[in-house]
C-alpha cells in the first residue's frame, strides 16, 4: 500500500496546527498522534479517527457497528477544514489517555 500524498497529509495537519500533533509513517499509512496518543490514521484521502464515543460529529460520518472489528470513524477529506475536527482529535487523545490511566 503506497503512503498518502504528502500534500494531502499537510492539508489534514494544517487545521490541527493548534494541537500537539505529529504523524509517523507506519504500515503504508500515516499514524496520527495527539499529545503522544495514537488517535488515528491518514490514508486514501481520509482520516480514520479512533471511535471513543464523540457525540457531536456530523451524522454522515460513518460510525462502526458493534460487529465491526475496526473501531474507527472514517472522516473524508471534505471535512479537512471543519471547525469540529481539532476538537475531535484532542477529545479523542484525552479520552484515550484517561482510559489508559484508569487501567494502570
């Protein structure tokens, strides 16, 4: 699987500038980290954000069903400049971090 075009990755990251984010090439995709937490992937012109129960995303964002093995939200490039995207990425990192600290 070829890596996503770096210009597309830059588009996604541009709207996330206020956040502590970075990407790392991994498995043919770019893994997206926020505050040191792996929150999703950038691949095939989409961002796959880990499903953590955010309830404020647009209705057309595909949510995984209980049967789905992959628990991610598929966010198309159409939402690259959405106002809610930085909040969704930060909230995902915060929830993951909180869940990890409760398991320790």
